[in-house]
């Protein structure tokens, strides 16, 4: 008969195991998996070979994702992720199986935990010192009750992001330098405006990434007879790559604080909500710096454009040069237009034909070429 002590141990282990399992399932449930398909092969026949082929298919899917997220890297450093490839699948099902004399081939459909994979890739990249991105943080917050406004001092969100991201060894544009180049009263235009507008400013600050943050707090009705107030806060981030204005991630978090002092409680609630987003921000920043602009896209800025007709003619001429039939206007103001054009060919094709691009009593001249980011200038004839 088992001793009472042994029974306690078994019960205790069961409780701990169940708690750990529940926590794992809760964390997995927070992520929306990505549908994927994969094929794998293994030597041999029977159940063991089938399992090995399924693992091979899962590994192939994870490797393909790594190649897209961290291109042009030594993939051997990600070997530890490939060894546990099945752990990045929430579920899978076998949809096809075939056999030859000495091998088994399978095709699977699965639910990939891509956010978990990205977090681990970013962790390895940071540990290997692959990336040291320079970040500019632009934050806006609305506290209830309103805090004493001091535009020269960072707000709660800006201070929290600055401290935590700097602790990760990212280079952060200092608040004073930011305010010198961009008055606080214009921050709302960046936070609420197009991603390309903030990316344009980030490039002027020689930053790789811009983190746009917006947060607010509100007071819920306090319970009758209670002296405590319930403060609710929510914070949303947009992590934008400066090179092309691509939104890398836009996480959101909430927090609730019960307090007697609503001013202090409001600041605490919005700081808590912001703190929940640090890991997601870290991952997005690291991957954004690790992975440049897509190789199948050109980002083109045309400066000194005048009328709308000149702008349209310039874009049409560039598309003819590239043999492209689509474009996306990322940003347009009185002085410049920035467009994204699907094009996987060599950048030299555009460079070679620029001298011949004449549009609306003018011509386009090449100003700069940085990877797949090109700046042209409209010159009157």
C-alpha cells in the first residue's frame, strides 16, 4: 500500500503538471495560428517512418519561414529551432501518404504558431548581435484625470518604452533630440497618420525603426461603499520599418488598476498595459532590422513633383520601364510621392532607363539608390 506521503507527492505533482499544462494551453490560445501545408520524406515503411516523414514536413515548413523572416543568414544558428520544429505546430493532420519500396512520403496541413517562431528567431538574432537597430519612439497618451502637461518631459508610455527597449540594448533616439526635430504638437500627425509619414521622419533621424504608441485611460464606476476607483487603460503600438514604411506589428494591450488616487492609478494602469507589449515590440524591432525590404518590390520616391498629372505621368513612365502593371501610393504631399511597385528584377533595369524618362515637360533624374529603395528627382526642361 502506498504511503500517505507518496500519495501527497503524486497529488502535488499532478497539480503542478496540470497547472503547467493549463498555462501552456492558455498561452497557445492567445495566438492565432497560420494555416500551412508541407511535404516530407523518410526512409523506411510503417508507423515509425510515417512519424519521421511528418516531422520532416514540419521541419521543412519551419525552415521555409526562417528563410523568409531572416534571409541571407547562416541558417546553422537556427538549428536548435529546426530540432524542435513540431513544437511550433498547434495541430496538424495527414492529408496524403504514399510509399515506395524503401521510403514514405507525406503531405500535411497544419496550424503554425508563427508568432512563437518569430519570437524565438528574434531571440537568437539578438543573442548573436545580428541587429543593433536605432529606434525613434513617438507616443501620445490621454490620461484621466489629465496629468500636468510638460512637453519637455517624456510621458508615461514614452518613458516606459524608452527604458525597456534600451535595456534590451537597442539604440534609442533621446527624447531631447526627438523634440528638437519634431515638436510635440505634431506627434499626433505621426501617430494617427500613415505609416510612411512616420517612416519618412525616422529616415531623417537616421533611425531603422519607428515605434508609434497611443494610449488612454478611463475611470469605471467605483463600487458603492468603496473608496477605491477602477482605472482602465489601453495601449496600441505600431512598429514601422523606416526603409519602406512597412508595419511590422501592431499589438494592443489593456490593464486595470484599483486605486484611491486616480492620478497615480491612471499612470500605473497605462504603464502596466505598455509593459505587456514590450516582448512583442522587441520581436518586431529585431525582425524588422534583420529583414530588409522585400526582394520582389521596389520602393521609389519622386521629389519635386508638381501637378497631379506630372505625378501620374512619372509613375506610368517608371512602370513602363519596369514592365510593371501595378503600384501602391504609400505617401503623397506637395513635394514628393512615394510608391511601392512589385518588381523582382535587377535594380539596374531602372537605373539604366532613368535618363530616358521624360514626363510632362520635364524629366526624372536619379538621386540615390539604397538596396531596393530609389529616389528620383523631377527636373523641368
